[in-house]
C-alpha cells in the first residue's frame, strides 16, 4: 500500500486532537496525530502495541505511571494493555504505528 499525503480527511476524536490513518496492512497501521497545545489525551489502554515518533512540538507522555517530556525526534513504545496518557505542551505532530491493526482506526 502507498499513500500520498493530503491534508484532507483528518478526524477529531477528542477536542484538540486530529488523526488520520495513512497506511495499513495485515499486521500494522500507521497514523498521524496533529495535537493542539493544551489538549489532553485521557488515561486509557488498549490491546495494541503502540510505537511513536514525535515529529514536532512538545508533549508530556505518561506510560504505566512514568512521565516523559517528548520533544522532536523522541520515540516511544507502549506495550498492549498498558495505561498511558498525554498532555500537549505545544502544537505537535506525532506518527504512531499500532499492531495488531486497530479496526477502529481504519478509514471508513
């Protein structure tokens, strides 16, 4: 699968957070998140492993109770079923891969 970037088609699942799944296969899915300063991704968990890369901005990320200040170029991997949350310190862009595929993130 190949996809050209388009600024169209982003979804707003939570106030201040835009997301768009770019590509996916049988075992993984890649999503871009545009995160607005002051936004909060509430504490949650899911069965999918989540690997991320912060392209720009700054976020506070909590993984299993441990907090990190993520800046451009920083990466993370969150195992499935581990509680995590994020506070958006600056407008940010994050790219994340989920495995297995998150059915709820597949384009409609």
